[in-house]
């Protein structure tokens, strides 16, 4: 029982190798140039002597490429285009090798070739299928074209390298209306430049937004915000993209902007050594409130305030003057004169 196991394994390995050999001969693609001599493989399994070899092409109909039987070639059904151009290594047939030699190939020889073999005691069997592609080699470029192409590539690489090394974001102005909910100070690095330069070669370690003499507005370091390094007032009013190291979007969102926020903001990017990698300046301009002119002594004046949103529900409207004194209060559908400053009461 023990001795039969190695024998079984050996037999299985032989069958497996034959299966791989047969698989290697199917759907094979061979490329050639016109005028070459090539071999189309056809290795028959070890199942007896080869009696008949027939090479055919799937698009030639009943005519064959080569027919070998009774130990000689039979040209009766051979396609005329293969006359005196195909051959077998007769000595190799005894070794079960029926590979075809095709001489002086042309582009018309392109096609799918099939090798069928009859061995002693067996019927005709398809052994291999080979796709032959015959195409001329592309014409080489003229010397002048090659030189021009090389110069163009060198120039393009030089421009790209210069831009890669010297890229500087342009200053930008941003306008915001007083009373807007938030404003975006934009700074987005081009995606390709960000990943190639600032993620691989010069990794970003720290991002700072400052204004008014380097007063800290927002700090991003080690993958997260650093509120401990910011001004207290900016901790709850500024925000950056949490995934900026992946996106390259270094823009700053400032909520509830007022006239006091008008200034030039600077975003500075540092590497781990503290070297400045790049900077951008954004000028935030807060538009002046609407001005209303009125003559002294007139009976009344109207201060406009129109909004597009529906104010249904629990809403309070307040008017205050420049000193913060309450001018008028309108909560929940009615005036509240008791909450007004006395100088504004009727």
C-alpha cells in the first residue's frame, strides 16, 4: 500500500505536465516581420508514433497549409501560397515534434494555424492552435525629427521642473458682506504638485494662518488642529479641512465675519525642520454697511433690512446702534418697547 502512493503521485505529475504542455500550445500568439523564417510549435503527446500531420489555417477552407502522411508530403490539397515555403523537421517527427517551418513570411500569412496529428492506434487530434501576426517594423523617425523630439522633451521637462521648484501661489482678494454666516479664504495646491512635491519630497508638517503682525488665527500640526496655539477668539470661528494632508486644500473658513476681521491673512506651510515651504496672502475685505442719508429735523427715516428667508416660527429681530444700544426688539410677532434703550422709545 505504501509503495503505491509514490507511483500514483508520479503518474499524476506526468499527466499534469502533459496538460500544461498542451495548454501552452493553444492560443499561442507569434509575431514576425515580413521575410522572416519562423517555427509554429506542435509537440504531440507520447501516445504512439506520428502517422499523419496536417497543418491548416482556419480561414483557408478545405485546403491545407501542409499535409504529411505515409512518411511523405502530400501536396494534392495544399494551398498554392504555401508551395515550397513550408516544411517539417522529418527527423523530429520520430521525437513526436510536428512543428511547422514557415519560410519568407508575408503579411498575407497572418491568421490562426491549427496542427492536427494522427498517432498509432488513435484518431486525429488537435494538438496546437497558433495565432500568427506578420507586420512590418515601424519606420524609424528621421534624425531631424528625433532631435526635435528630444529637444521638446528636454524643454518640457525643464519647464515642469522650474514650475515644480518655483511655484508660488498668487495673492488673492476676497470680499464678504457684513452679516454673512462665513467666508472662505482659499488656498488649494494643485493636486499633482501636492502629492509629488509636498507629500513625497518635501512633506508638510505644520500649517499656520496668521494676520495683523503674525497674530495666530489657526494652526494645523501633526494631522490635527492645535487650538492651544491660537487666539481665543479664533478657536470657535475658524476651521480647516481635517484631511488637508490628503487633499492639499489649505483653505480657512472664518465664521461670522465683521469689519474688524478685515485684513491680510497669511498661510505659511512648514516642513519638519521648520523651513518655510510656501506662503499665500489673502486680503479679506468686508464691505461697508449700507449708508442712508437724512436731513436734520425730518420726521422719520427708514433703515432698510430685507431678507429672502421665511421668518415663520420663533424668531427675534433686533436693531442696535453703533454703541450697542438696543434700538428696537421684535420677538415672536410683537414689539417689546421695555427692552429698548430709553432714547429710542416713543
